[in-house]
């Protein structure tokens, strides 16, 4: 019966730690964009034979990367990346 005096405070402490971790995650924007990481896996990589060798191609890849980052930022803000119009979610 004396073990209950250890288990109850221990369970309360663990519950408080879990609640604290949850609010930390919310405060640090861990739940802001749940869709984009799941969709990133669907993006096709370039085949090794399709890679461009010249310097201009490297600049094009940097531009594509910047465009992708801009689209992700717009999605986080609730904008449609193609039109700049806010998303109409039902």
C-alpha cells in the first residue's frame, strides 16, 4: 500500500511533463504545416542521366529550390502559391 504514495506523484509528474511538451510543441510551431512534409516524398528526383552539367543548370536548380521554398512559405501563410489568393477551405 505504501507504493501508492510513490506512484501517484510519479504519474502526476509524468502527466505534467507530457502537457509541458505538448504546449512547447505548439509554441514552437511544430503543428503548423502537417501536409507539406507528407507531400515532399512524392516529389520526383532527377535521374542521374537527366542532370545538367553546365553552370547555368546549377543556377536553374537554385532558382527552383528558391521557388519551392517560397511556395512553402506562402502555404504556411494560407496563400495559394500559383495565384497569390488566399485558400478557401470549407
